[in-house]
């Protein structure tokens, strides 16, 4: 009996081995590049993979390697795709000589340890072989290390511990959604960067602060830079001085004093219960509105396609603590407490108005939400957005009606005039929605040929 089982199983084992060999992602040889799915378990998109030997770990998102299939043995600089770690200020092969911004050494240490465990052999991956970044033409790649007998995405390991910001790329997009979800999970758990006292207690550590990003300016973002802004809101009971604080997006652009982003002026403060805004473009600063004075858009727009584009706004205190942040769009499931509590209705012909009705049993506070007019009914394109204001509350059964034309001087609590000169609600069809800054849709209304 045992002999019959042995001989019957043997052909099945041979067949199983053949199937596994056909389905396992592996290079055809140690020297050649090969193509395989970028993300294990997914069929698309596919990436080109290369084998390489690491010669230097620069920081948490940059290494130098020699490609196995390069007969010249030239050293290539590799920039990790999809993430941005905090910057090192002193690079060295010896960890004892490392120095850098808060959390920079932690990210670099994780990368260095994982590469050592992989015996400095890594796999590099890219959807496009020519992908590069920066004036130094660093190759943009995912980096894989062999840990405990299996290949692991090194950037994913960093994102799981909250040691890097999510920085999606429209060309190398395979990991954009995956990393965004990991970033938002790390933020919820206050891991790594998202621990508001991870660099030691900063000033006013007891004051709750929020960050909101208006990432889609009205019209063309490049022509309306001040329509993009990041807002800091003080939920506490006293003013907070912003001296030595800064805000930034996911991309690293140095400001005055080599600060990674926009440094607030010495006299800036956010009042108790109030907010200040940093506009992306140039302008005259006031107590509540500041200007980054960039000459290009800072915040990526959301795309609801395979690229899964988005961005984030980040507020750092003088010690380097990330005190508040908003990564957008929100990860699925993307739910907000206001969902189902309000109903939108639209009158697209003259006189034009949009109405918000409270259908719940409690008071609805609309502050922190946006009213958006879509472009041709598209989910991720908008003609304009209007933030609701402090005090925009609606009691159960009440309706807030917003007339698109008319003077704001005629406003009452439940009657609002947006002061638009032209008629803007297309009779043929479009959509309006109430959304969070993180792109969660609370309510939507469409008319004509459009749909929500």
C-alpha cells in the first residue's frame, strides 16, 4: 500500500513543481533583467526587475548600487519610488557618524539593517526603465530586500512604521494606493513621524491642531496659485505662536533658512478657536493669511484612476514633530459622520440656487466641508469649491439656501449669496457635492445628463 501511494504521488509532485515554477516570480538568470507584476498577487501593472548590489546607504529613501547586468560596474543612485523620508545632514558608512532631521536616522537605520540582512543584494523595480528624478538623474525604483527567505518591498516596511511621507508618482504608480493606505493607518496609530511628541515635547503640546488642504484651486491650478492653500486650525483655548514652525507638502522644496517647506514668520500665531492659511502663491501677508510665494502648484490633484494620485499637507513644530497632517484622498472605506445627515438640491435655471437640508435629528455643523461644482459631472474634476464658514450650522429640518448670484451683504443665517456675476449651473446637466478636504463625499446632487 505504501509503495502504491509513493508511486502515485510522485507524478503529481512533478506536475506541481512545474506549475509552481511557471507561476513563481523569478529572474531567468542572475544577470538579466526580467518583467513581472509590480505588486505580488496582482496581474497589472507589470515592472522591470533588476538585480543589484548595494554599495552605500545614503538615507531612508536613497541608496547607491551596482547593477548585476552592467559590465561597467558603474555606481547608480537609486531614489525610492512613492515615499519621502526625512533628510539626513551628514552621510557616512558608519552609523555612529550619522546626523539628520528628526526621524531621518530611524528611517536610514531601517533601510541599512534590512539591506544587511539581505547580504546587500537587492531587487530594483520600475514600470519604465527610464524613470528618474532630479537634476542628478537618480533612478526612480522600488527596492526589494530578502528578509526571512522572502522578498519584501523596503518602502512598504518604512510606511508600515510611519517613517516616511507618502509621495505618489503619476508614472511609477503601482504602489500609490498601497502606500497611501499605509500612511493613513500610521497616522491613525501615531506611529513614527505621526507621533506628535516623537522628537520630544514641543511648544503648546497640549493644544489640538488640525491641518486642511485646499488642493484644487478654482480654474487652472497653475494660474491660480493662491487658490491652493493649507489651513492650520487651533482647537484649543489659547493662541499658539508659530515662530519656528513650518508647513510642507510631500515633495521636498526648501524655503527660507533651508527649511523644508514654508517657514512661518516670527510673529505668526493661530488664535484660539481660529485658523490661518498659507497660500501657495505670492501676496501681502496678514495676521490670518500668509504666502508661500511658490511659482508652481504645490499640491497634487486627486485622480480616481489607476494612478491613485493625491498628496498631503504637514505641520511641523520647532523640534521637528509632525503636529498635524492631512493625507488625501482618504483611504477606503472613506466615510464621514455627516454622510446621510444632509441632502443637496439644485435649481439650475434662473434664479440659480443650491440648498442643503438637514435630514438628521441633530444639529449639523458644515465648517470644515467644501461645496464643489463638478466639471461636466466628472468625479475628480471641479470648476470651483467654496468652503463653508464657521457658524454654518443647520438645525434638524432646516435648509441653508445658497443663491449663486446676489450680494453677500444680503446674507442671513439660512440665506447665502455667493456673488457670482454669470450663470454657472449648466441646464444640460452637472453635479454638485459636499466633500471633506480629504475627498470624502458627504452628499451629491446631479441634474440633466450628469450623475453622481
